[in-house]
């Protein structure tokens, strides 16, 4: 039987960039999730959005997994990067682009 933790673990390990968010990349259900989607789209990074609103178990499970209480949560190559404020700050300082490039994530647009 697959647990929520197994599901989360698998998503993080099988996708280079994963965004656990409220809603989907096409239809974010909160402003913070929407901001991170805009940043990733602006950079042209390929990523998988996982809608945490689809299940209470998943929503609680990812909080426990990351020990981070809020959404969205961005993972790059298995590493927890942070939520909206952290991602936005890193993007503005060019750090997010550097991490993506360091980890070999192709960006289709120069950020």
C-alpha cells in the first residue's frame, strides 16, 4: 500500500522541479502559488505542479514531509527550496536561476 509520504517522495524524486501548490499551474487557487508559477514560467523551467487541495491527507502529508507549514513548496532535484517569499527573493537576486542552472535544469527563457 502506498502511503502519502511514498507518493510525495516519488514525486520529488521522479521530477526535477516540483511545486506543491494550491490549484494547478494553469489555475492557481491562491496568490502565493500563482506568484511562484509566474516565476517558473518566466524562467521557462519545466516543472510539475501537484495540487495539494486534491486531498487533506496530501496537504497535511507535505507539511510533515518538509516541516514547512505553508504553500506553495518548491523542490528542485529533491531539495526543498522554500515557499513563495523565499522563491521570489531568490529569483530577484538571481539565486533561483543559479540553482536551476547548477542542477542542470534547462531554462527556455533567460530570467
